[in-house]
C-alpha cells in the first residue's frame, strides 16, 4: 500500500549554511527536517524546535560530511570513512547526538 505525503514549506532559522538535510518522522507519521550545518563545531538543527539550541556532535573524529535519519531519535553521520550511529540526548542542559558506534566504512 502506498502513502501520499504533501510537501510543505518549513521555516527554520539557521546561523550557517546547510551541509546536508534529512527528515525524521515519529510513530504518528509527523515529520520534520533536521539540518546539518556547515563548518565547526559540527551541529544539527531540529527545525521543529527552533527555540532549542542546535544539537552538537561530540566525539567527532573528522569533518561530518553527510547525515541521514535512522528514526526519530537516531541519525547516521559520515565522518571521514566511518558511518556512525548517533543517538539524541540531553546532557547538562545541552542537546547532542552522542556517538554510539561505527556501523560501516565508506569505500574510497
């Protein structure tokens, strides 16, 4: 069975250029964009919660080039040759996507 989704404009205040963008959806089918910002520090903005600070990507070994959503609380990031699984967390009043483990290696 095929579902139909309607595209809509989503306002999102950004402080830097976009490096990559993905969409995450909850169990009810409500979806919103996540934006990877260019430059350092590596950060992700949840466009559904623009009043929150960007999510930092701690433990970054290399420049984060791309990302994709795994589910509503996890993302995949490409860092150098590694694909890392990251989980959304809040630590000391700060938002972050902490690295869980590498799941793949990008071929050269």
